[in-house]
C-alpha cells in the first residue's frame, strides 16, 4: 500500500519523485520513472470479496475470497516481482516496424510512471514512446460485479499520423477448480484439464475444466468458468492461444480464435 498524507495539498511529507495528479476528476499519487526504483508490491481495495496484488513492474495476482479461487495464479511477492510477465496484462503495439511492449523490460524513451488512487481503489500505469509519439495508460481496478477491470487508452501525442497494430489482453487466467496447491505442485496437470475457448458471436472468452481434477476413475463435472470480454474495439480479432504473442512479435497476422 502506498502511504500518502491526509491532505493532498500538503506535499512536504511526500517522498522525493512523487506528486499528485488526477484522472477523470479522481485524485492519484504519482511516482514518475517508477522503473528506476526496485520493484515493490501494492494492493487494490475492493467493496467485496475480490483481492488484488500488483507489482510496480506489472505483475498481478488476483482472485475472490482466498487463493483457491484465484483468477490469476497466487504467487508469493518474490516470485511476483521476479517474473512479472508470468501472468496478468499483455500489450504489444506495432508501428513503423517497431514493436513496443509497454510495461515490460526497459522503459521506452519517454518514461514509465505509476499512479495510485489516494483511496487505494485503482492503479494507473503510464508509459510513453517518444520516437513514435505514443502514450499508453492502463488502469487496473476492481468491481464486485465484474471482477478485475482493465481500461486502456492509447494516445497519439506526436505530430504525425500513425498506423498501429495492437495486441492487448490477459495472460494465464485460471479456471475455477484449480486451487493454490494444485497449481503450485501440478500446474502441468491443471493445464491439461483446462479448456479455453471464445464463444462465437459474443466474443466471450471462457476458461473452464473439462472435468474436476481427480486421480480417481469416476466422473466429476466442473460447472463453473472464468470469463473475460472487451469493449471499445470496432472489429477486433480475438484469440485465446499463447502463440499469438510470438506471431504478433514476428509481424504475422493473429488468426481469429487461434
């Protein structure tokens, strides 16, 4: 949790490199060039049973009620900060032959900044790519009804028009029934039981188990699913295959429901 003074107008007790800003009229405390600091852990508060922990370098673990109902794999803080790309948001942007991966690796020229709501209800990551004249902001917040919510805004802050391709989404979402013990000790077995698909027409991503994980020769149904969807794209191409990330990096088209 980031600690801020009780009154935003009083800045004398705020650490060097931090300031206050606002998004959509909401107050945030900001850390500029956050990638120059050692990665640290944050949490996002919710008004329900949703828990969310994030690393300042982009890693995330989240779920409902307890680690056995994780949406993204429950990890200890050392693992979360050491391998932030293991799960959570994925974003790749291609323009003028350059593939930019905001939030990963070394920050692009322009800086990488972090903003957290003063009440702890959301976190905004921001990165700029000055050579391309692009800025990406992505906010992570919680909703008792919808779960983990991510909102992205890509802006052209340069002086020329750009044609861009964007690959954006979630990575390594778990299906209900894959508890903490199962994932930590039998992740490959859990992956064999999990099924991901995109429903035709609606574009709804569904992650579920083909059957309950068991070593007994008896039928066991699993009737719950983790779902995800997106809004704001006119004609998106949707895929649920991890291979689409490498295809995008290579400049190849991403196939629908790959």
